[in-house]
C-alpha cells in the first residue's frame, strides 16, 4: 500500500477519547521510518455458554477497524483480528515516529459510544465457537484445539480407561484361574502318585508271575498246592496292575481336562481384552458443537483509537510493523 501523508506530531484529542498504541513486532526494513495509522480498536471478553451442550468458555477477542471521514462507513464486519493482548498495548508511541492524518469522525468522542454498540452487535452476530464433542468419552475439545489434537487427547483417556477395565478383568479372572491352577497342582501330584504305584505294582506282578512260572517248571508236582497258590497270587497281582494302570489314565484325563479349562479361561480373557479396543478414540464418532454468545455474555473492555505501527519505505510503500 502507498504510505499516507504523515505528520511528526500526534493529533491532539479530548481526554474522553481513549488511545492505545499497538506494539512494534517487525524489524525495520532498510531506509524505512515508523509511522502510526489510526484504526478503531475493540477488545472484548466473550462468553460462549450453553448448559444443554455442556459448554462454558470465555474468550478475549480484539478487532481492528479502519476509520474514514464518513462515520457511517465504519463497518465492523470488515474488521480484522488484532491478535494482540491487553497487556501488550502501549500508552505512548515509539520515539521519532510519525502519524498519519486522523479522520474528523475519530476526533468526536460521541462517535465512540455508537461504535461500541455496533461492535457488540457485530460480535454477537459473527462470533461462533465451534467445538468437538465425544459422547463416548464425555469430553469437549478446547477452543482452538484441532480435531487431530482432540483425538490424541481422547486416545490418552482411552488408554487410561482401557487400563482400568483390564484391571477389572484381571480381578474377575484371577480367582478362577488360581482355583484351576490349584486343582492342576493336585492333579499332577495324583498322576505322579498313581504312576509310582502302577510301576511298583508292575514290578510286583512281574515277580509274582516269574515265581509262579519258575515253580511250575522246577517243582516236582506242577499242580501242587504251592504252585496253585502262586498262580492265584500272580493273577491277582496282574489284576491290581491293570487297575493301577486305569487309575493313572483316569488321573491323566482329569489333568488334561483341567488344563483345557485353564486354556479356555485364558482365551476368554484375551477375547474380552481384545474387545476393549472396539471404541478406539481415532475412529470414535464426534459431534460438532456451534455455540454463539448472548448479548449479555459480551463485555467490552476497551473501545479506543488504536494507533497501528507501519514501516514507511523510501519507495513510498508501507509494510506492517506489528
């Protein structure tokens, strides 16, 4: 833009017209000089509140509006965000700065009351706070928080929730698994005991049968009472060995059944843990909330003549300095 005509002196205005100076943020281009241009500066606290949606947010908004000689030409809908906080505003200009001409409308204190009402009306009309809401996690995004950042925050909540649910699952399954493991321990002891008894009985059976066969061949009378008694004892020993073998098989079947029950219980636990990821935060549905302020929720902290710093170059153009 072309640099406006400037004066080295600041316009003299009534004390009833508040004035502020925006800070100089940009370095000066080579051969440039600092010039202040007059704008309308509005600073307001705006409350976005909706009890049904669970929203209650306060924001501080600032706007800059060019001033012309025609007081009716001031249109706040054409204002731009000032992007400056109240603490950054200055009460005095930088040393050696020039000042652009001031439109006559800006020198009349009565106009500022009118402009302030129009400022409030425009904020009420144009301001809208758009937020994301997750019904799944009962969370609402913060002002200025992107959908991606909001989902990242939801992921953290999801992990915390999942950890708590996993702990509940562990408390649910732990007693059942512990009880089965105790039964398995006793079943393993029984299998070992039955196997030991079966081996002992097998040895006794071999000895009894061997003694009977040996007596039958070595004795003078094959069908002597002694040989018959030995044969009967051998048959009973074989029968006991068979029963011991069956006991071992029964103990092993019981152990295998208990081990299968533990495997089934662990599979059920794994399935419930896997189901916890069904409501993943990255894919959870989000609701868009649009909240507008009420007139009573807009408080103007400052409506003033704002002096905006510009760098006037040697070629007659200007560049922003704030």
